[in-house]
C-alpha cells in the first residue's frame, strides 16, 4: 500500500517515512514492483527484526545502499531477537521510532 502511495506522490505531504519489515510478501509471492526509493528525499527509518523473514533480510541489504543517498538522518535499525511481527518486543519497536523521530528537526509549516 505505501509503495503505491509513494509511487504516486513521492514526498508530497510527508516530513519523514518509516518502514517496518519491508520486503515481506505473501508466502512464495514475488514483489509486484520494486520500492520507489528514488522518490524519497525525506528522512527514512527502516526497522526489521534480526529473526525477520528472509525476504525482509534481503531487502534490508538493498535499503542499506539507498539510505546514504536519501537523507543524512535516514537510518536502518535491526531489533535483535525480534521476528517479523515484533512479538514480545512491544516496548522496543515504539522506542526505536520515538528515539529516531527525536533526532529530526521539527518540520516547518509551509502554509
């Protein structure tokens, strides 16, 4: 869903983008289209678990190559021990997000 939105709108109307478990598909289903990383110039946080699906692990390698070019505040974080659903990591996942958001400058109102 977010891929289609990014493809259509790019950065329009967003100050940052957070992806969690990116690259997962239904069992044995290929990705329908690649993520439109070139459309992102805002800060990007990618979060995955160290025990995430193999497809997510592979996608994290691809994402790592884009992060440097996206925005200096972009990051990729692996939550050690977490699976794709972050079961038993109900505190770590939001903590990663909150800590990253706190490093970003406040968005300016362009109205």
